[in-house]
């Protein structure tokens, strides 16, 4: 009998390399995504619902069922509390052919960069956030006010130019 956790920490040796594409079987479907069996090892990886399709997915159960074979790309491996978290993506792989739709990993890196930026914003305190929002609103109002003033100045300049042109030409 094999025990899933034999008391020693898991290793990443058996996992496929980062950005590898493989076909796996759906082991479990949740509200937030689907767990896929990784062939050749006992691990499962998560395809979050945001990585299931380029369109919005509200219910992963509408996209996949337990036992389905899906093409996935390994987009992340992370050690957390002596456990390996494996992130997979279906949307960057053609589900019919298994062809990589993002060979240079541009979509994945862009998303990772966005998550890092978003994560840093979440560390702001409520007070800092209110100050930032207030400044942003003030700047917007100031900008709109400045634009209205510029329009008024331009229209008055045009009207004075046209009047002065009439008086010069007429005299």
C-alpha cells in the first residue's frame, strides 16, 4: 500500500519542466477550477478557472467533467508549507491538437507580472487607499476644469481675432 505523504517533504524531481505541455485527466472539479492528474507522478495540478478559457468562466463544471482528457501547460511550481503547488493552464493550449498557443509565454508572463503588481497594491492600508483615491479624484476634477478653461480661452481668442480682423479689414 502506497501512502500519499510518507512524512518526508515532496520534491519537484518527478514534475515536468516549466512550460511543458502534456495531456492529463481531470481528477476533480471545484468552484474555482479543476485538478488535473499529472502523468508520470502522483501529483495533481490546478487549472484555475481564469486559465480554462480566454473567455470568462463562472462555473468550471460547464467546461470540464471528471475523467475528461485535457491538454495543459505547466505554468508554475511553488513550494509552500512543504507542499508543491502546481499551476496549469488550458487556455494557452489548443484542446484539439495540443499545440502551444503561447510559445513565447507572453500571456503567462504578463499575467504573472499583473498579479505581482496587484499583490503589492493589496498591502496598502485603508487610510493610504483613501488618500490615493482622493488625490486621483482631485486630479481628475482639476484636469477637467483645466480643459474647460482652455476651451473658453480658445473660443474667446477666436472671437476676438475675428472681430479684430473685421475692424482691420474694414478700416
